[in-house]
C-alpha cells in the first residue's frame, strides 16, 4: 500500500490522507470515532473507486490514525473542521460524502457548512449528536460527575482499550448538535442502518430521516447487520448506494 501523504492545516494540525485522482464527481470517506482510514469500509471504497476510475479521498482526523495530535485533545468541532479543510484543499468540484457512525454526523455538519461542495451523502449507522444523546443522557450521575470534575471519563469499549471522553468533547458537542433545529439537505441522501447495531440503534436512523428535509432522502435497513457494517453484502450495499447517489447528484 502506498505511503500516506500529509496536509498541513491552517491551525497547525497535520492530516494524513490517501487520494486517488480520477473522474468527478469524487467520493470522500469520513470515518467514525477512534477509527482510521485503513478500516475495511474505507479501503473497500477506494478499491471500488480505482476500478471505476473515480476520484477518491480518505483521511485521518487529527488525533486519529497517522494524523498529528492526541485523541483526547480533539472534539467534534475539530474533526468537522479537519473535514472541511481536507475537502477544500484536496478535492475539486462537489463531492459525495460517505460518513460512517460519527462520520455521518461530520458529513451533515460539512453539508451545512459548505453545501456548494457537497453533491450527495451516504451515511452508515450515522450517529449525529451522540455525545449528548448517546453518552451524556445515558451516563450515571457518577460518570457525569467524573467528566465535569475530573475532565474526563473512561468508557469500556468492545473495540479495544477504554475510550476516554473528555469534558471538552461533551461541551463542544453541544455546540454542534444538528437534530435540534431544522436541517435542509438539498442533495440525494442514502442512509444505511443495520438492525443488529448495538451502538447506534435503529431509532436514531428513523429520527434523522424524520428530521432532515430534502427532495431525495431514503433509509435502507439491513437485517442482521451490526455497527461495523463490514460484511461482504454490507460493503456491496455501500458501493451500490454511492453509485445510486452519483446517478442522481
């Protein structure tokens, strides 16, 4: 695999990325919390893009993968800013955003911040507002107290070491909530959701579907798929959805 390239951002962060030049409209993959650009879905999409001759970008947010910084120093606002900078500097013309889990939240923030650069969205187990609705609201009083008084709380994770969630991440997340006010997304949107997802339940996808306003928004439920959404049939569903959005973009 080729070595990653690096983008120096105006705020001093160093973002690792892989970019493939090809036909436009291009596709940009936005990963989830604590994931990186070497994950199954990102690599699968790049392979599809190369076969299709389609422009493609995958990158690591700051504090993730090969990019600079520590995870515990980051927050939703930082990672959304990373996405805006990467898309602006490394792509041309409007692109299709493919956002997985937290990347679904990031993709909606990008679509809101720079709608002229977004031609369509594909979300996979999108998790907008998860810091408030999926963490803070579910925490015990002790966990909330630890976060506010100690500055962080450790959450067990089935994906590896405990996940450290900081006070800054919670407070910054409240500045970037998108399900509290009207949200128009005037491009094709395909939302994918597994019925066996224990991290982002189906009611989140239904809430997003009900909330966002647009002319071409569809939700596809995949029975038995979990949060990883990385089984071969799930990967095929992702690429099919990207191809469908490209046809309507």
